[in-house]
C-alpha cells in the first residue's frame, strides 16, 4: 500500500506548481544539507561514545569504603 510512481509524480508536479523550479531546487539542497549534517553529528556522537567508554575503562573504580573509614575514625575521635 505505499506511494507508487504515479502518486509520487503527481505530488512532485503539484509541488513544482506551488513553489516553482528555483524554490524547489533550494528546498532540495537545504534538505540535503540538513540530512548530511544530521548524519555527521550522529557519526561524531557514536565515535565520542565509543571513545568515552575507553576512557572510562581506564579510570580506577571508586573506593566507597574509604569514606566510611574516614567517618568512623572521625566518630571515634569525637568519642575519645
């Protein structure tokens, strides 16, 4: 049930009548530039994401017990 060739041709003819050839060409080039920019940003986001995972793997894990030990030692010094 999609758009066939005949329907697409009718839509393009109506768009040509409404906008004119020059304006339709500008719309097409602007749309193409927008799609290229979107694809470029998606590729940059994927490369940053994969690079971020590598950088994250190199960092040491957090030592949550260190903070608890500091608080315990501070509590014991208050009690003394």
